[in-house]
C-alpha cells in the first residue's frame, strides 16, 4: 500500500477541515480569500497531526532494517532430547535474524521530507505573514482595496516590525559569535518559533488536561448543566442588550450622516457602502426619516470619520448577530434540559418535548432516535456513559502529566507513551504504534484546540458555531493552530523518545524532525527549556483544578461559573427567571399559533425561537410607539434640541424601535384574530415597569446592574 494511506489521509483531513469551516464560517457571505486562508491553515495543521503517526511507523521500520544490517539479533533455538542418567545434552545455538515486517502504511523514501517541507513552511508563511495581513484587511474600514491594503500594511508593520527587529538583532549577534552556516541559522529560526509555540502550548495544555475530563464528569449531572445554563443565560442577556444598544448608537450616527450627505456629494458612495452593512430594518427607518426630514443642514463628515464609522458598523453588526444566535441556542439548550428534568421525574418512559421543533421530525428521530430511545439515553444511560468517558480522559490526562515530567529519563524509561511504543516496536505491531501515536496526539490536540475554541478575549475574538464566526476570529484561530501544532508534535516525539535532541539516542530521526533541524545548535534550549519548562504543566493543572484562574477573573469583575460563589447564585436565579418568563410567553401564546398552522398539518413549523423573537419584537414595537409619542410631546413643549438629547433612555427607545419582516407578518395575522385574544396577548406581554423604570435600572456607565425586573406581580394575569 505504498502511498495509498497517505493519499487517503490527505483527502479525509481536507473534508474534516472543510466541515469545521462550514460549521463556524459563512461560506456564502465571507470573503473568498479569508475562507481560503483559514481552510488552508486548518488543513495543514490537521495534516501534521494525522500524518505524523505514519512517519513514526515508517521510521521504526527503517530502524529495524538498519539494526538487522549491522547487528544481527541472536535467537536461541534448543533441540529437545530424552534425558538419560540425569545428564542434559547441550546443543550449540543457532543464530538467525528477526525479519522486519513492512508496515501497511509504509511511505517510500523521498516523499515525507518533501511533504513536511511544503506543509511546514506554508503554515509558517500563513501564520506570520499572510494571515496577520488578511486580519487587518478584513477589519479595515477603508472603501477601496488599495486603502484596505495600506491600512493592513501599516498595522502589521508597527506590530510585527518590533519583533522582527529584535529577532534580526539577536540572529546577527549569534551568527557573529558562532559563525553559523545557513542551515544552522535556519534551524535557529525554527527553534525560536517552536519555543514561542511551546510557551503558549503548556499554558493551554495545563487548562485542557483538567477541564475536559471535569467538564464531562459534570455534564453527567443534569442539575449542574441546568444551573450553568441559567448562569450563561443571565450573562448572555446582558451581552445581548449591550450589543443591541451599541448597534442602536452606531445606527443613530449612520442615520445622521445619511441625512447630511446628499446624493450628489462625492462622499455619497462611501455612505451607500456603509448602508449596505447595516441591518435591513434600520435601513428602512433611515430612508423613511431621510424623506420626511426635509432640508435640514448638518455638518458634513470627513473621509477619515467615514472610515472609522464603517469599521464600527462592521464590528457592531457582527457582534449583534452573534449574540442573537447564541441567545437562541442557549434558549434551546435550557428548554431541552428542563424537559430532561421533567422526564426524569415522570413515570412514563417516553421523552416529551415541551415545544415541537423541525429537527425532531427527520427520519432518524422517527425510526432510530425515537422518544422512547431518547428517554432511555437522557434519563438512564447518559450519566453513566459520560462518567465512564470522564474516567478514561482523566487517565489519559494523568499519563500525559506523568510523561511530561519524566520524558527526559531514558534509563530507565519512565514516559508511559515511550513504554507503549517500545513494547509495540519489539513485536513489530505497527498498527498498535500508529494507534498509540494517533490517540495520544489527538488527545493533546483536543486539550489545546478546545481551549483555543473556548477563549474569549473580552468579546474581541472567539469562535461561534452556526456560521456566525467573523473573519478576524477565523484567521486568528488559523494563526494559533499553525503556531501551536509544530511544537506540539515535537513535544510528542520527545515523549516517545523519537527526538535525539532530547533523548540523546543514536536512532534514525523521523522525517519531521529532520526538516525541523537539530536543536543541538542551541544547547541551552535543547537541554534546558525543552526539558524543564513542560514540567510547569503540573502546576497549571493544580491551578485549574482549584479554579484559581476563574476566581481571579471573578475578582476582576469577569464573572465565571463557580459553584460556591454568591455572585454565581444570583446570576443563576436571574437566568432562571429570564427562562421562566420566556416559557410563560411561549406556553400562553402557542395555541393561537398552532391553530394558524393546522391547515398544513405541520405543528413543527411553529419553532420555539421564532415564536420567542416574534413576540419580543412585538413588545419592542409597542414600547417604541409609546416612546415616539412621548418624544413628539417633548418636541412640542421644549423644542427640537431637548428631543435630541442622547440620554440612556433615548438609547433604549431607539433600540426598541426594531422590527423584522417576520414580526410584521405575524402581527398582521394576529390582528385579524378576535379582540379577546388580542387583549389577552397585549396584557401578557405588557411589562410592569415603564421605559423610564427600565432605564433607571442601569448604571451611569452603561453597564446593566440587573436584567430581571421586580418579582412581585409578574404575569399575575396568566
């Protein structure tokens, strides 16, 4: 199977990278260069992970051939005979060599070195040059390609120019002192990049080794999951409200510019470009107000101010869309967990969903994952399966921590991964070698990459599923993967004693190590940092186990879910109240919507999320009409200047003046119903407090103190 395994892995890894890009990115709306750069970076990193086990098995086979060619292995074969008079006849031994079995995935000579050279240098070009440039290009607010390229070049020149200057200075100093060749200088550059990656790798690995097994163990408890979902709902409600308010503020600035810049002005094309990035409902409102405004004269903006506004609009719209999707996903998760809690206490072994959904109507759910099977999985088997998986992952984490602290010891061999590989090597079991390598590397990658996917730098970068990840976050994840994967694989080769720079053994090097070059050029790196720094993972595991990082973030004001925290309990109660209010709205108004869709016999069309957002938008429209009446009265009494004051309540009223086509359709249908149903819905959706009261619950700095209203008299008419 010469080269067949390599070709199959290349195709499978490409499909995996394409699926992840489809899940997190928007293939239809995002720029092609952004998608291509992200796909290529993910693809190359996953290739390194999947091809390295084949490189290890091929290297072990070559080592076996070399040992048999120079040092034949003596094998004793005894001839048995009958023993007479208590004497034992001793026959001479016969020496023969143990044949080397060619692995099924053997890759011919000359293929892997070229393959690794192309993969490694392409990934390094992406992570240090192309992706940073594309990041700045995607976020630039310029209105032309030349302007965006200029902005990207300036930002990267300032950021990476400093690092490049320091690196070149150190490189010249080392070259002048040691008189190194070009190959050795290249090795120093690779070592510097891998050292930076290893520094970040150990930090992420220490978190993932503890958090992943613990998350599966805690996921076996439905009560814990439900409480954490309530906690996330309270935080997400605040983030969603802040995103909506920020978007409303920026849209107000866009509306002012839209009025001031006329159609015959030279900057009108820039304004039209900004308008295309705005949501459709805001654009319609701007057009209506622009037509009714008349000939008002405002200060004309400059080109630079339009560029800054364009950048703000891109960021605000993306942030608003992300919070909307995350909020709907969180609601679905909360509804499902509440259904699981009800099913566990029910005597009927049949899983009942509180509200139907379209994804439960497929053939898989009808014939395979039926409500009975779902009840047994959610209420009986899921807890035991998750706990068993957590125990297995905990054992793997313990093996990784032990090996990271003892991999430098070759006599005796203390690294567990090196022991497993040695045992399989003696038996020429190449499939076992590849499985041990693949499972080990995959677990290390899951610990590191899952930590990357969970990172949120103050809402500046994070990955969101359902095609909601922005271009900047996609490219940032590709940069991190390209910088973390090479040192991760080198660290794994050190764990199994396949790196001579660490194990100091006279063995054939893997093709991957030969491309990286020997780190013996810098002895203080190979004998110091690469051996002792990975031991720091033990301290990081202890810090993660006791949630020291989460407690520090809590002290700084970034609330994390900690079971013994009073703030966590308050947020859990607030999130529970939010979910309860949404449930009451949905349950009370669901019958009317079901009756509207009975003609198609598809009750599942009445999606939970669509119902929720429809009536939330309806409530916002009603409040916006009241706010418009108050503003009209304010203008009549105190003039236009008082009405233009940018108060927090004014922001709330502008934010509430949002609508969607779905809301308009549903509103027209509902108004055709009888007056009694209309009055019931209006009274149900009416808040106990006015807009002024809701605005007074916010702090002066714009941060929400609490999103849950007073608990007295909520939905008393239900």
